[in-house]
């Protein structure tokens, strides 16, 4: 939901969120950890979610 919050902030609007019941096989929660990736490859992200979403955000004016 953090990504949606960032988009809402950048666009100045609140998204219409719908939360239907989970279906069989749905994952209720996920987390990203890059510890293994950083250890194995030395890669460390340099761009935050906020920076990344701003640099590629384009929404047709008809949707705003």
C-alpha cells in the first residue's frame, strides 16, 4: 500500500480502494528483503519509492 499512498500524494487525490475477500491462493501480506541480493551481488537500490514513482508518473488528465 505504500506505493498507492505515494501516488495519492503526488497526484493530490485519494484512490478509490476496494478490498474484496481473499481468494484461495491469495497472499495476504508480502515483504521485500534484499539482504541476500545485496550480499551476493553488491547491488543496493539508490532510488526510493517516492523518487522512482515521481520520475515515471504519467496519468491522462481525464483520469484526474
